[in-house]
C-alpha cells in the first residue's frame, strides 16, 4: 500500500473494537499531519483484530 499515492501505513497495537480502531486512526492521522479536523480518512483493518491475513474491513471516518 505504501506504493500508492496518499497511503500511509500504521501498525496499531491491539484494539477492542472498530470504534476504538477508528478513533486511533483519526488520532494518528492528525498527530502525524496527514489530516486535520474535518477531513476524511480511510482506515483498513482485519477482523478479528490481531489475526494475520484477515484484512476485510474498510472504514471511512472524519477526523
């Protein structure tokens, strides 16, 4: 994914649910200056969380 324009990959430690994952993604995007409040980001993850090879979730969120 790092070869695609505008994609920034971040590995996040264990999360409990999609809501927490989304909040962490928004916080990282803002902290690392990839997005500002009001902008839209796309978060991609795998469920169940922490299990390799399960990328099956795409979440669109507003920072």
